C-alpha cells in the first residue's frame, strides 16, 4: 500500500527477526538485520540522495556505532543515537576539515579537535556546532594561541581573548590566522 517492498522471512505479514532487504517507496534501500518489520541490528541503508549509512539500527533509527558516507565526499564515523550524531565521533568534510570529538543531538558539543587542510588546528570547547569556550588554536607555523573563544556573528571568524587581554582572530572555515588585534579585523569586515 505505501509502495515499499520487503524480502526475507515473514511471520504474521511482517518481515521477522532475520536478515532482510527493504526497498522504500522513496527509492531508499536497506539490507541487514530486521526485527518485526523494522531495521534493527547491523545493516546498510542507502538514501535516494546517495547518502550511505552502515552500522547499527534500533527500530528503524540509526543507533549505536556507524559510518555515514556522503555522495559529494566527506564522512562521519562514530556514535549515533536515534538517527543523530551523538557521543564520540569523527567527521571529515569534503574540503578536508576534520572534527574529532563529542557530539550532542547532531551538533559538535563539548571537547573536540578540528584540523584544517593547512595543518592549523583548534583543540577545546564547542557549543551547538561552533567553536566556543576555552581552547588552543595552533597556526600551521606552530604558533600557539591559548584563549577563550567566541564565534563572530558574521562569517566564519572566531575571536579569542588571551589571559593578558589581547585579542586574536582566526577563520573557522579555512584555519587561517587573521589578526592579533580585533581593530584590524573590524576594519576588514567594514570595508
């Protein structure tokens, strides 16, 4: 009735506690463990958009350890809860930016490390998917900036305040160090 089809062992008209294949009406496909007609246990789901999830399922939700591979490059491997990145995991973007750390309900949250393609990196606190809190930004020249960081409202700039009161700024998208003084950055943003 809903356009989906299933293959496997059936009991009382439901794909039952076994390994099976489910073809969804939206053209998605699942192969793996099944319990009472739902994706359950280890399996592989391929979405119509080309996203592939290989890992653990609990009653149709990605739950447990798994790996997501995106069609344009990039991937995530780590803990999942109710279909979201949750727990410890590693995410690599198509541009090479890599995050290793803690996730809460799909967002980088807590302590983590982000490494940029230019070899610069940040280790410290994240909140709601953004660099925010105490951390260390290390430039590709290995110059270290310890600071309390806050994202700027506009763009990808992250502003840090060092213990001595000086301000440092870097771009959270590219990992490029921008300035030692906030005035220099404000002038650039206003141009």
